[in-house]
C-alpha cells in the first residue's frame, strides 16, 4: 500500500534512492542463526541496549559501594513469570559480593 499523495514517479525515485543507499552499505559477513529474528527479538535487544546505556551512565554518576551482576542471559525482558527461579539467583549472586555480617 503506497501513500495516495505520492505519484508513481516520486515512489520510484524513493525506491531508487533506497536501493542506491543499500548498495553503498558495506557488505559485512554476518552469521545467521537457524531462527530469524522477529519484531519481538529486535525490540527486546533495543530495550536491553537502552537499559545498559542508562545503567552505565547512572553507575558513572553515582558509583555504588557494591555491584551485584546477574548474567544478562538469565532471563528475557518479559520473563517475569520466572521470578521464583530468578530471585534465588539474585540472593546467591548478592551473597558472593556482599560482606556477611555476624551478629
């Protein structure tokens, strides 16, 4: 479906401009997995990237005393249903980094 306000010649001009741009892109070798990435996968990676950038900036601005790192592949962005297995992982990783207080 093409926009009604664009004439055929304008549409062809846009297509040709896009083709020229794509041809100028470096032809990098990429590894392809057996699975094609869908819209969800791309959005998830974009969100992870944004969160990582924001976290890096916040950590630089407000350095913490301790950093407890959870592996990024422990859960996906929307896997909140896995909380029962991820919370113990958080406690385990925190126990590795935080000093133990003896009462």
